[in-house]
C-alpha cells in the first residue's frame, strides 16, 4: 500500500508540474485587497477576479487576505487565506497558452491514471470524484482533490477546490462567474 501512496503523490506532482509553464516573475502582494473585481485581461492579476466576499461565500467563512504569489505576462496566481492565515482557495489563470496547458494537464493525468491502475489496480477516478464537465467554456474538468480546470479560448482557469465545502455543487457557478469575466 505504501508504494500506491507514493504513486499517487508522484501522479499529482507530475500533473501539477505540467501546468506550470514559463518562469514566474517576482511575487507581488495584493494583501488586504478590498477593491472590487476588475476585468482580468486589463491587469492580469488573478486576485482581481474574485472579491473577498466571493471567496468567503465559497469557503463558507471569512476570508481576510489575497496574495498574488506568482505573476507573469502569461499567467498569475492568487491564494486566499482566512482570519487564521490558513490557505482556503487558490486560482491560477493562464492568460495565454491555456489550450497547451489543458492538453499537458490531460496528458499527465492520463499517464498518471495508467500508472496508478497498473500499480494499484484502480485509477484516481475510482478513489475521488473527478471528470470532464460539459457546458462550461470550451472544456472543463472537476476534481475533489486535484485542481479543477476551465478553458475558454486560450485562457485557462486552474482552481484549487480541495478545501471548499460542497465544491462539486459550487463548481459550475464559480466557473460561470470566471468565464463571464474572461470576456
């Protein structure tokens, strides 16, 4: 069983690494952000896509900080924390190159599932709820544990929903909100 756990960790690492294209620019803080959501394409700051109120409703408790931990011309990352300083939700937006990131993610996930199935006799989908979601953008994928993805044009939203209560029930509305802001 220990080797199965290592395989799962390796698969998750491989999939996450597949979505990290390019070299991040120096971190820029958006801590204490209170401004309303701005159109993402104007400033490419993922923290401006959702307000503290949006995230507080999503995670079902008060969020007090947003941090743009990675930023570059082609992508940015924002992580939200609660009053205790604990991570509660994160998003990475690939403003360009999203189609390639989607394909890389799906390929890495398929390889990981094949390795896990061979090693443990079950795929990740047998253990956690995940899969393609129809009717959202050009393509969408939900996972309880791994990042969930929403693709529109060449923009990809990567959502970290593992700590979001009832994430599956909230995914479609959250994706719709992000897609509306993407253009």
